[in-house]
């Protein structure tokens, strides 16, 4: 894949966001309208004990992405009730048109005591063109199982006819490390399908992208179809010592498939790397592929997990 990098297009510190959020614009996800593009992202605020809560916001761009025409001014989707799977945040939220409604698949965050968090996947629907979303209920539509015991999240959904495909991640272990005060998670990419409604899902029940090294963490799968091939980008990192050691931090990987089920990994074809001294020099993470006006675009985050916003690239060889 050959990308033309446009650069960073959004910095959360430059805009007044809801819920007293001013840090982070993580996991940008596009929803294309006839005359503009809306990009949802997860931003953060501090709660009463000083810990982060992840909230969903959005920013609207002209279709050439040269101008911001608005940001969300009201709550897009509320966090969960006390004790619910999304009580402490939503990160990320994947969106897609299904008829005249917008379906949203959320990765809900709840804090734990022995480990830092647990995650599950929820669903919400918008009937006002994506300005606000109503959850189907207080619980998730996809969560832990005997084969996938924790940390089910990072959904990316495609819809074709009566069939929905979801690529997501699931946890396989927690690692105790001398360089961290808390256990660190290890997670892999999985796949599920839904026939008819996008609510009831059947897991494939296996890791679909092979590891590059021991205890590799794979996150945020995103898929675009070009001709007869599905192209997946995702981000990967080491399980430990990744926050300040950029060699062990997130980079973007690539895999391809002709049936959406069997994937061949070849990171050399990802085509997106950091630029020396720039906002993405040390880290590239949380990719999102989408089509707009016959072009293929990539949204992604850079250094410090999207602390300073997100950027854009255009695929040149499609």
C-alpha cells in the first residue's frame, strides 16, 4: 500500500469539547455523508478521583478535509450506569450506515481491581444522522467466553446484504512485568458474523492474524475491500515497556484475504511509517480505513496514543 500523508488534521486541545474533555482524540472513525465527513473519536476527562473517563465526540470536515466545519456540542452517547460494562469509558466506537440509520459498535471500559480494566462490545443506533445514539440496553452484544476470557473490544464492522462481519480483539493473558506497576494485557484479533440484524453474533473462535513475536498485542483491526481482496490494517506492540520505548510501542501492520476468513500477514506492505521529528515519529496506532468519493483514506493516531490528535493519508495505488 502506498500512502500520501496529509499530516495531522485535528488537535483536541484547539477545540472546546463536551464533558470537559481537552486531551486525546483516539481511534478516529469516519462516517461519510453526501457533502461532508464526520469523524468520531474518543477523548478524555478526569473524574472525581483523577482517573480518566473516555467519552465519544465528533468533528465534521469538508470532503476534501481541508476545513473543519463543526464539532459535537452535545453528548453523543452516554457512559454506562454504575456497574455496567461501559461505566468508565467508550473507546473506540465504530459507526456505519445501515439504511437511513447509523449503527454504532462500542468498546466499553470498566475498571477492575486485580487488573486495570475489562472491556466488552456494545451496540447503539442513531436515528438523527449520527448526532446522538441510543443504546440497545445496558449490557454488551459481544463479551467474554470460555475461549476468549476477557478484554473483548475494538470492533470494526462491515455490512453487505443480510450479513455483517465484525473484526475485534480479545484478551489471552495478563503479564506481570518489572517495568510496570500493574499487569499488562495481551490481546489478539478475532472475527464474528451476524446474519440479518447485526445484534446476535457468532464468533469464529480463533486468532486470525498470526503473531510477529512472542506476547504480541494486536489492536484496532480495520478492513477495506478493493477489487476482490480485503485489506486489513491494525496496530501491534510488545506487551511490556511500550509506553516510552518507541521500538516496543505501536506500529501499523497489514494482512490481506480473499474470503474475509483466512488472512496472510505482510507488514512490509502496510506502507505507513512515522516521519522524523513529527507528531507520528515514535508511534503509529489506531488505524481506520474508509472510502470517500472513490478514494481510500486512512485515519490514524500518532505519538502518545493520540494525545495530540489524529492524522490522514490517501492511498495512491488503488
